[in-house]
C-alpha cells in the first residue's frame, strides 16, 4: 500500500528501507536534509522537497507516518499536515511522544475529520534486520486499514493494537521505564565483576556470552553487552555519562499519580542523574548498551586536553 513518511533519521530511514524491501509498499518521503531524501530515493521511495508537497503525492484516503523527535518538532509537523490533509486521512506518530500530548493531538485531528494513530516503536537501529515491536493506539478501523504497514515493519507477533489513541505511547512509556531498570541491573552486576579484588581481570565478554547460554538472566540486552565488551573489553573509550530521553521520568510520574510503588524504576532514573557526575564503570555499561541497541549518543574519553567528545547521531 501507499504511505507518506516524514523523518529519515537513524530509525526512519531504516523503516522506509524495510517497507520497500519486505513489503514493496509505495513510500513518499520527506526530510529536511537533502542527502536523506536522496538516500530514500535510492531505496525506491519517492522524495519530495517540502512537507507541503507530501499530501498531493498521496492517493486518498492518505496515511502519513511521522518519525521525528518528540515535542515541538512533532507539533510543527502535525500543524502543517493538518493544513494539507483531508477528512478521512490518517496521521501516525511513531516517535516517543508523551501520551498526554497524543490524546490532545488525536482530538485536534478528529475535529478536522482526520484520524490520529500513535505507534510506540521499539527496536532501535536493529529494527531493519529483526523488525520493530509496535504498540499501536487509535481507531480500530484506521488501524486495520494500515495493518499491512504495521505487519511489514514488525516481526511475527510484534504488532499489537493496544487500545484507543494515546494507549500506544502509554504502553511504550512503561516499556522504556522497564528498560531503565534492566539496564541498571546489568550495569551494577558487571560493575561488581569489574571491581572484584579477589578475582581481578574477569573476562566480561566471556561471562556475558556464558550467561546468554540458557541462564535466567539471558536477554537481547545481554547479547548487546557481549557485543560491547567484545569491541572494548574495559569500555575504556566511553565516559559513563548516561542521558535520559523522557520516558523514564514520565513512567515514574504516572506511578506516583496512580500510587503504584516503582522503586527500581525511580532508582534507575536517579542513577542516570548520578552518572553525570565523575565516571563509574557501571555507567559505562549503560552508555555502551544504549549505543548498541539504539545508536544513542555516547561521550567518549578525551585523550588530549580538550572537552569530552560526543558521538551523537541525528534523528
């Protein structure tokens, strides 16, 4: 089927690639970066030079997937699309928007006769090869119309219509809160191994590989830890500076609003704040894992006299 796509960053470009490669969907794409548009055309998509040029290239009922940073940029894109789309069309927000914003945007779109779908998307830079886990909220009929798109992007059983508008981003928010806790647990465990005085020089790469062979703590994150330690056994090239992109804070806010105890999630967020103080090895583990699964920016160790470098990737 045909779909418009806005945002060709590290995830958006791979999603367009998967749509073209695995489903042969017709994609009309836009990004402010001309090089990103050229790359999309090389994948078989049709690129347009401006956001206002997108809708005229799509047949009604139209569908446009937004994959841009949450917040003001998402708001600006929706404003422009509302001026160019028509009744019966649909907008899909695949970014990490706050679910409160999503509910408000869905109502604003509904007032114009346009359906708003929120697709919480997990998979990071690995989604092209293994698929994206999609947590989708929105009107049932609109979601079903776009099912071929969702099923192409997701692996088997990796797409679920979880409820009305806002529920997809809500479920993704909690997913990311859980991720914070899992990352922190691995970080603390490897930090203990790294600090051992009785058994100095433990091979963290070999141990991560071992634990992935049938142990109760095996996981994809642990596989990524194995990969990170293989590349840099002591993570000497990284600073233990760990960012947070908002979802962990939102999850904790919701836990407090519901009076639901979530001590692990709270402490994992506090640990990220602590990471911005002098480095610890555990924080390097989290930084390495976030870079492995999502291509998130890391701070590298400065080998000279200048400030620490960043390897940020553009969304």
